[in-house]
């Protein structure tokens, strides 16, 4: 079952400006879904649509197993979100901000202290939200989203403005919510490196089109497929002829002989074959593209 699902979701801001192109988003229940893409790719527009903040033009949206159009108010009562800039009252303290939302959500007053502790703002006391740093405002916005214990949490760039320690704390918080409370979480970001240690599933969007969707493991498999072994020998041209003649898909690249996707045993076999042919092997280097490089390739022009 999917906690969030769209089918052929399409949106235009103007007749000539297509923002989303038939996006089929599938967020499994119980997952932490990283919604990734460059700035301007369509992430925020997608999230605003699934939260009912923009009127849907084309396609369908299901949230927590129900069509959003059928009972938007009741469905979104089980969703927590923080989209774009935090909506906070700058002249109020963190506690006073949460008190307003506690009245709106009709949840127990005890949740205020609980969520302030969860996001690390319990000690702010009389400090007004307008005096908060950007990172503190991000934390308070997440606290608002968590106040009514949502089944689905949607966060747009939640680590924006946080220092490295704050980013780590945010990851720990989201992981705990997911693992101990079963909260399904959608986290958008423009950098894969920020979320690759957090998410279980990934969707990559570029220019309004979904370029990849699947588990993090399946994205890692792409990384492994992209791995290659580079050899530097006493005669790379001759080495290339020997390897291609032996059926290896070798090529010359940046002055070295490159063989994609070979096992350690196959590397040994290649080395022995070259040495037997009288070619000295000076260097063998095996590397794989990191996940961020794969992301950049997917969204590259």
C-alpha cells in the first residue's frame, strides 16, 4: 500500500510553462522517501499539489489510501507538513506558536513540551521566533508538523539552514519517528548527499519528469553497474587489443585501459593475461561512481 500516490500528475503555470509532466509518485507506507531534484525541478510544486495547496489540473492524487478529492479535510488532518518558508508568528515564542497550532489540531497540550524536546527547542523559553536563526525556525516548523502525531510527514528541504550537527540531529529524529512510530516520511532535497543515509526509497525529478523511482538499494545497484577498473600498462594500445580480442568490453579513457563491471577474480585473470603477453601492469584501480554522481548524471543535460 502507498501512503502517497499520484498518477499522471501534470501541472502548468502558464500555457507554455509545463511544470510537471505525468508524475507517477509512489511512496510506500512506512518508508522514508527522498524526493530529489535540482532547484526548480518540480519538487515543491508536486508537494503543494498533494497537500491541496495548489488546485490540481490533471491526474489523480491518493493520500493514505484515499483519493484526496473525496475528503480533503479529514485526510489532511492525518498529514503533517512543512513546505518552503516556515509559517511562524515572529512576535511569539516557540511554545506560544505551538499553543496556537495545538488549538487548531485539538491535540493534548502535553504534546507541546514533547515536540519541543524532540526538535531541540525546549530551552528557548521567552525568546521570540523572529529572533531565531534559520535553523531554529526550521526546527520549530517541524515541531508544528509533528504536533498532531501525523501518519504521513511531508518536509520540503528540512535541513536548510542547519549546521552539520543540526543536520545529523534532524536525521536521527526522522529515523526515530519512522522506526519507533511508523511514520511515513517524504523529504525533498536538491542534494542526494543530504539524504542518502536517511531514506529507504528515492524519487528523482528533473524538469517536471520523474527520472528514477525505487528503493535506495536499486539506486546503489546503478552505482555498482557504473563501476569500472582502470589499468595503466607499459603498452596500453596493445593491452586494449589483447583485452578486446579476448572478449572484454575494454576502452581507452584518459590514457588508461578501462574495463567496466569486473569482479576481483576477473581482474586477476586480466592481469595474468597481460603479464603473460609480455605487458607490464603498472597500476590497477577500481572505482564506482558515488550516488551523487549518478544523481547528477540522471538530471544532466
